[in-house]
């Protein structure tokens, strides 16, 4: 855990190794290394037994099978004890009929929260904001999203983003705004003037030399 705290002011960066961690969870101790070979969505919430957080956990639980199909695990976090997490999970089951199938980190020391920049000045000194981190199967941080405490996240957007990133990795393409599986994807622009001249005749859905789409 020492390497996470060498520079507590440094924020995690995209396309760099995700900050390492080892922490107690509702499913036992979890380490970043446990998820090697799979994608991981690590997300924080301000507190247990709060209404917005409850809706988010229900949303993540309902989408759990979709994340599993994408070789992705979920891991929650708040600065609450494991006992509070367990009580809250049981409460969600009792009141909403939803099982929470993924672990929740106990982060009373705030070590993981600080390592990932989950504590935001101006929001709270002791509560993690609604931050979400996408870590790929090589433990590289690929995307980060931050939401205010007052507004819940869109879980379908996280499934869409995960699918888009995996599609880009597999096919060497980019995806346009609002892309959904089955939509056309964006072909990388040509890198030389000569290639730009020939792009129109390469069989793509061509708009201009820098903007072409194709169907996968």
C-alpha cells in the first residue's frame, strides 16, 4: 500500500497503470492483481444507506450479467466499514428484492480513495464523490468519470462505454457520439497526404478524407 501514498496529491492518469491496492471487502480481501486478465469497473459512492447510492447499486446489480459477458468485474467503495456495507446490502435485498453480487471495499483509512482521487476538495473531506474508473485486463486505467453527490450515474452508459472501448481495441477503430453495437464505426484518418488522396476509393462510407465510416 505504500506506493499509493508516495504522492497523495497526484491524480491517476489515463493509459497509465492503475494505482495498486489491497483492501478488505464484503467478499474478503481484494487486490488489483486479482483482476488481471479481466476488465474492472471500480466505483465509489459517498455513503451507505443513502437514496441516490441505493439506486446506483441496484442499477449496477441489474447490469451485472452484461458486465460479466464483457469479461468485466465490478468493485464498489465507500468510506464505511464492512459491517455497514453488509447491513446495507441486506437492506437492499429486504426492501428492493435485489442481491448485490459484487464486493464493496471498506476504506476507513481513505488510502484507496486518495490514490484514485475520489476525495474532491469542495465536496467533502471524508466522503468519496461518485467516481468511476475503467481498468483494462492489463491493469491500465482507460477511462474516468466523476459525478456530483447530488446526481446518480447512468449504468447503461457504462456498459456502452465498456463495449465501445473493447470494440476499438479489437478492431483498431474509433466510435462516434452515441455509438451502439451494430452502428458504423469511424475509420482512423489517413496519416499521409498520399493516403488522403486515395481514401475516397477505399470502399468506406466516405464523407471527406478525414471522416469515413464502415460497418464491422
